[in-house]
C-alpha cells in the first residue's frame, strides 16, 4: 500500500523539540547567556560588592535552573533572579554581621588619586540605603517599569516612586558635594 503523501509521523531519532521552549536546558541556557551579566552588574550596584554580587547572581541562577519549568513562565524571569540574588546577598551580609565585628571606620583616610566621574557616581550610590539603591538599579540599570520594579521588589508602586525620588535626590546631593 504505497502512498504519495509523506507520513506525518517521524521516527523517534528524527524528532526534535516541538517548539523552542520544549528543551528546558536550551531555554535556560539562552536565558542565562542573555541575562547573567546584566543581573550581576545590577546586584553589584545594589549590594556595593562585586564579589558578593557574582556569588549572588550565580546562586540565583542556580535556583532559577532548578525551578526553570515554573520560572520561565513568569512575566519577568530576570526580575525574579535579581530579587533572589538580592535576598541571598542580604542574608549573607546579615550572617557576616552577626559573626564578625565591624571593620574600623577608615572614612578619614585620604583618597588615593583623582576621583573619576564613574567612581564618584559609584561612591554616591554606595552612600544610599540599600532599599533606594535596589529601586534605582531596577528602574535605571535593568530598565524595569514602576510596576515591574514593584513586583520584583515586592513593594507598592507608591513605595517604588518614593524610594526612586529620594534616592535620585540623594545621588544629586552626593554628586554636587564631590564637585
């Protein structure tokens, strides 16, 4: 019984994913490559510690991978990863503060050379409370809307707007003092 019509059924060895997201490992790998550096930079600005931010981004990505079947369905998986990383870093700092005495204050130490604009901005950002830094990072660096920032940080939109306003005012003041 020959037929001129090709069979719609393919042998198992010729089957590929029915759609791009059908292969969760490939889907996560694309997500990771696209977002890991941006999330790391955002966490570095939010925490003020590049090394801690790398660990936080790695931990958050590992948690996303373990739950990728659910995380990939979120409206903003990168926002979820950022929030998990920020929570992890916050927990780490709390643990360190409980275990180690505070370091001596070296704010009176002389500056080591000229302060380029990037360093001045970073220094000004570091002076802000973590809550304001996190909002600024989400809104400016991650380019999230007010609603997305509120969802990622589990805040109301009004709180996001307030923290953004106060944070930007603090940055302007700190940068004006540097001039």
